[in-house]
């Protein structure tokens, strides 16, 4: 809590998804008053499953919700890639005891709604956070403090600063950066099916990727194995516009003629699909200016191939809170523009590396011809330890080191981390 007796700085958070809720927690835990504006009329999360690496659990623990999320997660035995053409195993990485010992946390899968619900429940217990639904921002004034937001229905909010947590189509990013999304042409269909509708020989306790030519399928258990998440991705034949819509089973089936019957049978299991035409953005060197900054997909939207979108948003939130603490003067006064600059400088290189690595992983997933043969030989004979070495940069993120990559010129003399609080 801010030790000074003056009124706590007020921050507008635009967007109430996973990143917005996590940011609200991080800032409230630093004593800031938060007004969270969510455009939907109800609080919730669309989508199905997501994967949580050790870095995500480290962030969740720092936010005080780690145990709540663990209670609703499925802890997997391994990560698996299969060749969808001939059903051969390409790679299998155990994520049991040795993995947890290496990275200090497990690998798990969860329903998006369960993760979001745990964050939202914690936010509701925070007296410094007020959540406003039906608050779609149409006008945003960022010329200085106070910042001002006007919603479609005419409500006006002012605050000392704003954090854009509003996704790929961020209105805050439009003002801070002004770039366009890069529509990938990759279409993702997602569904959840009851466990009893999954083929018995595919009920694996693992996130499984069936990698095919210009397409792939993913499945893993949810909610203590009562359901399975099913995700299919393909390169669209048609020009795409970023967005979400109801899916067509006929469209899905038309893209998977070249895969083996064993994974292909999964396409008949869902009774309904949701369709995502995906996009990311080119990484930028800075996403903070004055009293405004970005977080999560608004800062660094990425495709799904490393399952790190939510994980990066959680890391962002913890780092933002740490930056606020580090830039607090001895008399308790917060310098939010300095904190925003410090936060962005700590996150830009890491998140850019993830965005670019995701694109390369998508190429591996969808390899065909000779590239497919090369991919299938990449990990032959590799030990678990070598796999762990390869992903250490991603999974060994820790809250107590979250500002280590920040620009040294932006660090205050007396910099503290969450672990010091």
C-alpha cells in the first residue's frame, strides 16, 4: 500500500480480460486505485482451453491467485508432437517431477473461463478496484494528466494514467503506436467436447499437437478430465479479416484431407465451433508514452503456436506492478510515467522474442514436403534435459527478476522487486 496519506493515484484499465484483471490486481496491490472499463455487459472470457507454463504460475503466485488457478487446472504428464500424416511421434517432453524441479512450477492446462474467474474473484475482493461493464471506449484523451475516456453510452472517466489491456484492436495502441494488425491468414477453430465423446485411444493427459501440411490439430483434457479442448488450425484459401465468428464444420473438414484418419476423426466430435481469424503485430521498441502504456495483446499480440499469449499478459502485469514500486519516491509519491517507461523497457525484448519464435514454431507445425522430413528429425534422440535447456529462456521467468532486462538508464537508484516488499 502507498504509505503516503495523499490520495492514491487513479489508473484507468481499458479491457477486462485476463490481462486487464491481472493488471488490476498488480496495481491495487501497490495501493493504486483502479477503474477497469470492460466493453461487454457481462464479465467473462470467450474461448476454451489454454496452456500455462511455469512462468505463468510464477506470475499467478506473485498476484496471489496461484493456488486458486492450480485447483482448477489439469497437470499434464508430457508435451507431445505427432505427425498427422503417418501418426509417428515427432517429440515427447516429460513435464513431471524433473521439469518442476528445473523450473520451480508445473505445466498445466486450464479452461480460459476458470483462469479468468480466479483473477476476477480476486479483483472483487480488492476495495481499490471498481469494474465498469458496458463501457466501450470511443474517445480517449492522452495529452497529459488527467487522462480522459468517454464511452459509447456517454460515461466519462478521468484518471492519472491509462493502461490499454484491450487486445489486438486496442484503441489505446491506436493512439500510442498507430500501426495495423498483421492478419496471418491462419484460421483457428476451437471447441470443447465431453470426455466420453473423445476417442478412447486419444484421451491422453498431455497437450498433443498433430502437425500436418499447412494445418494442425491440438487436444488436451480440461476440468479434471471431464472435457477435452480441441483446436484446429489451417492456412485459409481466402483473404481473411481479423475477428471471431461461429464456425462451419464443412469448412474445417475441407482443410484436413491430407491427414491420417486417427487424428482426423476428432473433427467429427464437436457439436459447435468458434472460428478465429488470427493476427499479430510487428514488435515495437516502445509501447509507453507519458501517462499511458499497453499490456498483453494490446502491447504484443501473438499467434497461438507457443501457447504463451495469456502467460505473457500475466508476466506483464507483475512487471508493471514491480515498476510502479521501483519508481515510488521515498516520500511515497508515485511517478507513473517513469514506471511505465521502466516496465516497457523490461518487456519489449522478451515479448518480441516470443512473437518471432511463435511465427517460427507455426512454420514447424505446418511443414510439408522436405521441410516436414527435416522437422521430424530435429528432436530424434534428444534427452529431456536438452529440451529443458532449449526452453529455459521462456519458462524460467521469475517475478524477483522481472526488471532485470529493463534499460539501466531508466532504473531508479533504489529499485525494489516484489520479493523485497
